[in-house]
């Protein structure tokens, strides 16, 4: 039996280079296959690297999804804000139209009321003036007639006192000592006439007093008409001033709303585009007109 022994100097070499030694002892085809397998194992990533790459891929996907969701949310918010702005514009236009229609209706009603008040006032003034003129003319004629009658009666009374009849009566008393039946009848007649005239005078005084009261009442009515006329003019001016104030307030509110819309659109434009430009183009067709 023959034993092949390995030299002692080969043992350390095998300890330090076992693979090379084995490859040297193996066939060439088997050596190439082993080298290819060993290269694949050397180039294959470790499990920790795979997990780290998977984690990085997951994080990138999450980041992409978050960016997509954020963009979708921003687009949704932008569209929502655009819809709100458009709804507000339409609501403002409807409101302006309603306010304008109400203003025009109130203006027409105010003008119609003014015309109606003016017609009623003119008619009442005309009737009062005609009535006053007729009353004044009638009262003046009555006063003149009564004054004339009173003056005539006073003259008659004076003539009666100083008349020839009185002198004849006194002469008759002196001549005959007592008045006759004729003179007694004449005196009775005169007394009766005097009493009638006195009653007539009292009646005329009462009528004159009533006429003076009526004249005073007419004067009061005339003053009342003047006062009503002044009040009517004052109310007319006040209503006109109130209408002007309402119109100015409406115009000012419309301008403030338009300015607020422009500023809001400018701010939204800057936020969405990420710019800080002071200028912001606004189409003239998008600016609502002031209701007239």
C-alpha cells in the first residue's frame, strides 16, 4: 500500500488560500461554474439593503401620493373658491337688480304721491281761496249794508229827537196844556218804531259779530293752508333728500363690493400662482356694473 503524503510547506498555503487550492484541484468547467455562482453571490444585495430600498420606494410613493392629494385638494379648494366667488357675484348682481328695482319703484311711487299731493293741495287751495273770496265779498257787502242801515237809523233817530214833530209837540203842550189823542198815537208809533229799530240794531250787531268771527275763521283757514303748503314743500324736500341719500349709499355699497371682489380675486390669484405682483389684470367684463 502506497501512501501519498502532503509536504509540510503546502499546509500553510492551503490554510490561507483554501478556495484557490480547491479550484486548482477541480476540473475547469466546474471551476467556471463555481466562479459564476460566487460572483452572483458577491453582487447580490444584502437583505438589509433590500429592505432599505423598499422603504425608500414606499416613502417616495407616499410622498408622491401626498403631493397628488395636496394638489387635488388645492385644485378642489380653488374650484370651490371660484364657485363661491361666482355665486357671490351672481348674488350681488341679483341683489343690485332687486335694490335697483325697489329704488325705481319707490321713486315712481314717491313721484306719484307727490303729484297726487300737489293736485290735492292745489285743488284744496283753490276751493279755499274761492270760498274765502266769496265769503269775504258777501261779508263785506253785508257789513256795508248794515253799516249803511245803522247810519241811516242813527240819522233818523237824531232827526226824530230834533224833528219838527218834537218841536210841534212841545209847542202843542205849551199852547193847550195837554197832548191830544193824535199826538199820543204818534208818540206810541214812534216808540214802537224805535223799539223795532233797536231790535234791528241788536240783530245787526249779532250778525256783524258773527261775520267778524267768520272772517277770523277764514283767516285761520288761510293760515292753515299756508302752513300745510309749507309742510308739504318741506316733506317734499325731505323725501327728495332721503332718496338722494339712499341712492348715494347704494352707489357707495356697490363700489365697495366691487373693490372687495377685486381684492379677493387678486389675493386668490397671488396665492394660487405664488407671486407677489402688485398688478392684477381684471377683465372689464367681469366687473359688475352699478345698478341704476
